[in-house]
């Protein structure tokens, strides 16, 4: 049994005691392990967890899908409240993130650096391609970009030793869980492209992807990209999907009415999936 709890995303479920804001945070529970996947931007995910009566101080791992603030800036608050599990990130996680608008740059980063981990004695694990956390549970990055139409918006840049460069998100990772029906993929924002990520996971593990959850970053997709994405997604034969956060209303509607044979749901703050 895998339990996926949406601690926070942009939209609120029927539980009006919770708080929704721009960001993402999941709690993933297997038979004997707990993984905190993304921490959103502030304190809301942690406070929602308290209201959902789930503990975060006993998680076995924390995974930050990439270093944008809406996924990672809430991490220091988690640490200050007792979350000291090993932290898993992708490569170049601490290269600062910005959005460029002409000559203006807006900071989008996580708000902490490696010295914060050292100060709090947090073990840092870096995933370059695949990293096995425990049997049947892996983190994956370094995605192949076969679908070239899946490109991050040009405004996203990162600061490197050589200056500002277009951000192709080398730090982005996803969680992969092996189940009898196939692979479960949990993504943060899918900046490398949701199709590229799914295809890379399938090829790496040699098994079909059964279920996909998280952010797909289709909110800015034009009609041509959205249509092509829906077409390929149908061809993949994925049995279950639940997107949120950066997916966008149009893509949500298309997913829900696409006739792909995929059981689809919009995972909102407070929603849970019980997968067996």
C-alpha cells in the first residue's frame, strides 16, 4: 500500500480548515517508510499536516524536486520544527534561480544554502541519475529530452560560475516507486517535460508507468503543445493520474475529459490517494 497525501497545493479541497497557496508538498507513505516530497514555500504545508493528524518529524527522507521557492523554501521551517531526515536533491541544487523580465531579475530560489545543512547536521544525498532510497523506492534525475517541444519557459535562468544561463533544470528529480501494477511517478513541476520524465523512467527501470502524480507545468502550454501532450499521454496507456499545482485549468479539464482510459483526478490540498 502506498498512501499519497497532498499537504499543500494551489487549490483547497472540501476541508476548509486547511490552507492552500501557490506551491506543492506531498507526504508519501509505504508499508514501513515515510517520505516528504517537496515542502512548499512557507509554513502552510507543515501546519496542514498537523491538521491532517500526520507526523513529519519521523519521515525517513525529504526530497526537494528542484530549488524553486514554491517547492523548497518551506524546508528550513520543517527543519526548525524537528524534520532532520536525510535531504535528497538533484545536481546543482544550490545554483540560484531567477526569472528574467527584460533587464530585471526576480529571485525564485530556495532561500538556503549548504551551510544551513551543515549547521543543522543534515545528511545531503545528491541524485545524478538514479538513487535507491530503499527496496522498490528510487529518486531519478538527468532526464533525456526526447520530446523537444517540452521546453522550460525562456524567462527561467540560473546563476552559475560563468554567469546567468538559461535554466534547463539539471536539479529536477522525481520519485519512482515500484508496485505490482507498474511504476508510480511523483513529480514536482516537470520542468524537463512531463513526457520526457515518464519516458526516461520507463526506459531506466524497464517497466511501464502505472500512475503519475504532481505538477506537470502545462499551465503555459499553447494549444499545439497541449494537444500533442494529450495525444502522447493517451498512447502511454497510464492507468491513473493526478496532476496539480502548475498544471493549469485547461490541462486539468483536458486530462479529465480526454477519453484516454486513465483514471484522472485533480489532487487538491488535503486530498489523499490510497494505492495498492
